[in-house]
C-alpha cells in the first residue's frame, strides 16, 4: 500500500488498536468486531467517550 501513498497499521487486540489510533491518527479504521481485550463496539465507545478528537474517524467493522 505504501507504493500508492497509503500506510497501514495492524493490531491484534482492541487495546493495541486504540494505542495505534492515539499515536497515528488514522484516516479510516477497519476492525474486527470480535477482537480480544476490547471488541470493536467497545473500541468505538471508548473513542467516543474519551477521545472526542478521534470520534469522527470512519470505522468499518467486520464480523469474524
């Protein structure tokens, strides 16, 4: 993806996803609903509650 000018980050858990979002300010997030430690719905709720500047980030949530 970097060849087209895009970068991507990968996280294994919801907590790791949150940390990456805070430190890298993504343009879009594609996440699994069933991530360990914090599922996709919990991740969105955490962002909306505690990180309002990231709350407008578009999310695509994928089942399994």
